[in-house]
C-alpha cells in the first residue's frame, strides 16, 4: 500500500537523471561501463583505505565474502541473532551452521561479553568458529573495539555486515572497514539506494580482485569464454551504478539529515515516559538509517503494535524491529547463546519514519499521535 508518510523512502535530488540518461544514450546497461568504475572508486574514496567491488545486492556481497573466507560444509559461523535474515542465510547456502548470539542493551548489537564465552564453548566442543558476522543494527555501530579484541585474540576473521550502516563511523573510521571484509547494501529503502545493489570492500587487494573475478561468473581474461572455477552473476550493472553514484554524492547530506531527524525525535519524546532509543557512544557516529524506539507498555499503557496501528490509520508507515533469527522457524534447531535481550527488544520495538526528506511538521504529527496514546493511558 501507499503510505502518506513512508518509513524510509528514496530521495532523488542530485544527478540521477543526468547519469542514467548518459547510460541509456550509451547503450551500456549491462555489467560493464564507466559508471561501475566511477561508483567503485567514489565509494573507495569515501570510506578510505579500502577498495570496493560493486555487486547486485548486499546479500550477494555477504555470500561472496563468505566464499572468500573459505566457509564451507561443516563450518560454524557466529552471527548476531538480532538482524535481518540475509546476515545468516549465506552461511546456510554454503553448508555451514550459524551460531546465534544475543545482543547488548546499549547499541542493540552483538554482546562482546557473550562473544568470548561462545567462542570458548564452541572450541571446547571441537569446532572453532570459522568467522564472525558483525552487524551494525539500523546504522548504529556495534562495540567494535571490544569485539575486534576478542576476534584477534582467537584469530577469527570478522565479516562486517554494514548493510544498514553506509556513512556510519566508529572512532572516525567508516563502518565496514574494521573486519577482514565488509559489505554494504544499496537496497530501495537504505540511506542511499541504487534501486538494488551492494558492495564488498577490503584493504587486501587479492580479496578485492578475487571478488571482482568471481562476481562475473569467474570468466578468464581471454577472447573466448573459459572458466577455471565456479563463479556468480553478482556484478552491479552500469545503470544501477549510475543511480548509486548520484546517491553517493549526497551521502553526507543524507546522513546529516537523518541524524537531525533522530535528534528531533529524541527531543520530542524526552518527556514521554517509557520510550527509549539506541545509545550512541562517544566513539560512534550513526547514520541513523532508521530511528527505532523501545516502548515499555507497563509505563506507556500501549504496545508497539497498538502504536503501529494508530499511526497506520493516519497513513504513517512504521515497522517492527527484526525478529531475532534464533526465534525464526527456519533456524529453530540452531544453537543460540544469551538471554532474552534481543527477544525483549523485538517485542517492544518500533521503527519510525526516517526518510531523508521527512519534514519537521511530519515529525510533529507523529509525536502528537504518540502523546495522545500516552495520555489515554493515564
């Protein structure tokens, strides 16, 4: 359905029409063309110190990254439970087993304290984890320093799932650049979008070169089609890259706007009892792709679903937080370590409209509707 105020809608106010017009005029719509190269180089300059390969989705990037990390049948991969299913699905594609871990209550990301316990437990059982999938939920950087210390201690590579964190930073460095490999998503509702698309990044040239090779069906550089290994049809096309480049040029502006949107929500809700937000540490700089809140029904008198339905009646789109993967029927038989942190946040949470062009008046309207629900409970 069409919403009067959508959750996260793409904003096209830059060079999108100009660049896509160039692509259409050239006829180079497929997985070759100048805009793919421009997009990759622009992204690499933006994140600094890393090279980038433009791909057709964040999920493709995760899958390809796991292939490059050598993950295969029988391996175990640690993954945050409180995330979208694409963080874990590629583990299963490769015949490996996800090991789900609970979150901490500050950033809502994987708990560093639990992480070390899980690693020791799996090693004791005879299976050292092959990798750690580190997620930055809704754009909020995880506790990267603590997590990387644990990963380094046990020599386990980190795959950084920064699908939601394009433009987010930790200690001044871009999210996605801390692990051995990082990935981004440019899906339709992300802070910048190419309609669909993703990227794989690394500061190891050999990894980037291998990713680029595998993403185009592993075709050898010969005048005829020859393949020495199995590849994938994962490369971003030139038309998509043109849109992505125009969006990337606006990234800093969109991050600034979404941070302002989050700040306004916090100010508007500061006197609302029972509503809380993710914590942003001094080291972190979130893009606030989505502003999410937790609702304590015992205090507010209404649940996240009640608020969702109230706003829906006014044409305002909201969304529940991700249902933890260890609670998903498809993953119910897999190991989970932790308590009920992720589950509790899922049951209490709601994502609010966060589009980069969301107006102050629209935020006021949302806050007013929430205030009315709170007042009804007293």
